[in-house]
C-alpha cells in the first residue's frame, strides 16, 4: 500500500468486482499472521525473537514508574498487570461513562495518565504510549476478543461499519472492497488479508518499529489516496469498534509481527 | 531507558552447545535519509556488539548502516562453567548499553 502504483493495480483488479459482501463467514476468518511467511510467523511466535517484546519490556518499566503531580505509578493503583490488565484489551474500545463516548485502550491509558496521575497526555504513536498500550494488550494474549454488548456502543459500531463499507479516496475503494471481497488476493507482493485487529499494537518490519491499529488504517487510507482520519478521532475509534466486533472470538496476539 | 532482551538457557550440561540471542531497541539511523525539508538525518548506529562469558570475550560483531533497526543477533556458545554471560552494544557516539544473564552449568 505504500507505493502508489499498488492502488492502480488493484483498481484494475476490482473493476468488475461484485458489490461488498456483508463480512466474512465465521468459518473463514483468519488472522493476518496466517498469511505470513513461515519465517515471519516464527519470529512472532518466539518471544526471544519477536521485536515487539522490546516495547513490552519498555511498557513493563513504565508501568512501575511514578508520573505526574501525583507521583503515582500505574502499578501503585493497579498492582500486577498480569492480574489487573488480563482481558482488558479484549474488550476495548469501550464506552467511557464520563463522556458517553467510546474510548480505545490507548485513550483509556492516556486518561489514567492525565486524570489519575496528573501527568501530561502522551502523544499517540509516541514510543512511550505505544509501549504502555502494547504492555497492557500483551496481558490479554491468547484471549478471545470479546466486545462489550453495551447498547451505548451500537451507534458507533454501526458508524464504523458504514465507514468500512463506504468507498473513499481518489481510487474510490472501500475497506470492504479489499478486506471482505478480495482478502484471498495479493496487492503486488503483499497478502491483502482480512484486516483483523488481533495483533495490535504490532511490530511491522516495514516500519522497523511498533505501530498502532490506527497507524495501519492510516496507511490503507493513504493507499487509496483518501485523506486519513486524525489520530484518536471518533471515526478511527468507530472503525476500531467495528473491526473488533468483526473479529469477535479471535485470539489476541499482541505483540504481533507483520511484514 | 535501555530496551534490550537477551536469551541464554538458565541451565546447561558442561559441553552443551547453547543458543544465545540478543536484541536491542535502536533506530540504526543510516545517515543516508533526508528528514522534513531535505535536512539530512544524522547517522546513529550501533557499531559494535560484544558478548562475554565469565568475563572473557567469546563473540563480537561489527554492525554497519545496512543492519536493520532493533538489531537481533543469534549465535551459539559451548557451556563450560557457571557464570555471567554479558552483552554490550556500543554506538558511534561511544555510548554503551549492557545486559546480562546467568547460566548454571552442571
């Protein structure tokens, strides 16, 4: 998706494609890691070779470190993350009672930083915030994605589905055109995949670092030459909600590795 | 804050060939890239990696700009005695990051 030429190739492929089907049959769902070369799968599977673990290690350090006016650490309130954070990532984004709006895991962590620690918010895609999010999400590795059934989320989830199936950008393609209708295909060298959010934040070899689900979606939007949504925007969180719903029951892999 | 991950088996039998792995978070900035407005991003890479076993150097490698960010090294050692396996990465500013692991040989 990085090279603009990809989009042109797919445009030609999709010219005669049928209208977006409604999702992928439950029996056919596959994580992005399933499409990877065996070498990349092996890199993800072994914590001593998975470079995403470097962010987990950093996050574990930050978890213990006091911050802000309160001087409190995450551990000071939450104790051992292995207990308190187990399963948390599997049910985010979740409804934030205070604002009545959905908040993703990264947003929730930043809330604890600002409101409870009295520290400044961390910037999205900063190493520190990625490290904390990766560390927290890692505590749910292997657990099934279990989106909350909160009716307050329904409208946002529906908005996410709408965004996923709406054509956008100069190439006039929807997410679904690629990820529902053509996930078996390849876009130049890359497997298109089903766009499941199971591994995030994850280490992408191309990025030479860990990045968020929103960064991945931003890449896809740039690929179809659409104006990407802003980091942390309602639109991205709605898409995250829909993707988590679409992947309900699939196992969290954080930190994933992707080509 | 250093971010490194090293892997050495905790125990081994004398004479065993053991697998050692070491990984460190580092940008390995080549010095060949341009940042915003065409300003060159200065080179910053790890140039030397050393592994010691019982205080003695047993493995070393020179790194160059073609090595990826967050470099990963894997090699083997012959387990001879219980002791500390030490790791040191030195970058071109002369800064060294270290890590270590213990091995018990019986």
